[in-house]
C-alpha cells in the first residue's frame, strides 16, 4: 500500500510538471503569436476606434478583416498587460511590420494618424478658407470671416494676412477653427519676433504696417534673395512720400473683376488698394506672407534703389534701379525680351 502511494505521488508530480510545461509552451506560443508581424498590405490599413469601444470589439474587427487569427488571444494579452481598458479612440494607420502587440501599443498610446494641411505663402484668406473647408479630415463650419476672427480673439480684425503659412498636423475631426487658430497664433508669434529685431531703417511704425508691407513683398517676388531689396525700394518710397505703384495691390483691389490680365485702365481705376492712385500702404494686407517676407519688411536692404521691374527671365528675377532713367532702360530691356520671346 505504501509503495502504491509513492507511485501515485510520483505520477502526480509528473502530471504537474507536464502541466506546467504545457502552460509554459502555450504561453510562449501565444507570446510569439501576438508579436508576429501582421499580414498588412504595403499601403497599410486604416482602423477607426470609436469612443468607448472595447479591446475585444477591436480584436474581433481585426480578425474579421483577416489581420489577426485569434481575437481572443489579443484580448487576453491586453488583460495580461493591464491595458485592455486603456485603448484610446481615434483614427489609426496600421502599417509596415506591425504585430498585434504593437497595434495594442499604438492604441494605448493614442498614437493616432495625423493629417496635414499646408498653407502656401502668398495665398489669400479666401484660398486658405477654401483649403480648410475642403479638407476631408477637418470638421468644417459655415462660420463667417468676422465670426472666425472673433472666435480667435481678434474681433474686428480683417482676416487677410493673419495666418502663418506652414504645414499643420492634426487628427481627423479637428475643427476648422482649431486649425485657423494654430495658424493665427503662429503669425502673431512670428510678427512679434521680427518686430522685436526690426532695423532702424524700417519704414513701418506698427506691426500691422509690417504685416501689410510683408504681404506686398510676398506677392512681388518668389526669390528669397530679392525680398530685402524689394523691401528697400518700398521703404524708401514710403519715406519719400512716393506712391508704391505695385501691381499686386491693384489686383487685390479689383477683386472678382480681375480676369488675369492687368490693363492700363485698371492702374487708373481707384480703389483703397490702388497704390498707383494713392500714397502709402493699402488698408490691409493683400496675402499671407511667409517668415522671410516678414523679416524683409522690418529689415530693408539699403541699396539706394527706388524702382524695380521684372527681367523676363524664367527665374522671376528683377532689375533694380536708383534713378528713373535707369528704370526706363530696364523696362525697355524687359519689353525687348518679351518681343523676342513672342517672335520665337
């Protein structure tokens, strides 16, 4: 009887050891399974997690879409880690060699996909508003321009020029006011920063005048090297009481009436923005200036130039002149280039 008891005891020990080995083997197999790369396509897979959705529900969806083989295993793994109730709502992009475990990491971290909107230097406010409201990931409203500025803490401020060109990142569902708010705050910060380091030769007396001048500079040239020179021309003309005579302000003043062809009659058509008929700066900016144009507006190049005209070269460069005689010669060269090009 004693011998049979010892045999039974040994048998129970063996069974226990085998059970431990079995559990360990199963656990190891499960660990490998949740860390094995998913069968994701090259372009990745989108996953939308609604607020309040459970890890079990997400796991079942992944299984239904053929991305994981055992939804229960992912749920158990989440419970084992203590993260089953910590997943965050949002839009996720599953890509590359992600495993079920790394998917869980992303959901817990709330590492949602960030969409982007690029605001282009030289855009008008109307261009910006169209881009914001046409973006599929932005929650658009029908708020008016006046209401937008009020919501951004700048009631009564004309919206033109008030938003910094840049690329902005945001999760799906971000409101248009939030995006515009980011860009508006960025413009205020940039404008204040350049104003704090303005040159004594700057011809503007306020940050708003600097913004207006910067917007004109932005529309006059795409060449970074020319911006300080163009700023110098406009600054000297302002200081001498000369009209700026810049076409982009005339075009802005024409509004919807501008058909893409600026005529001599347009230069004589008086509007608050026509710098051929009025002295000084126009009443508001005419575009969204970039940082380089803001810097140029408050730090003009001291070259003695009072005039500039396009060279007609493909790079969009200009000829700068100190006297009207030199300027007329530059204009003649420009016209000859145009005629030669038309004759080709």
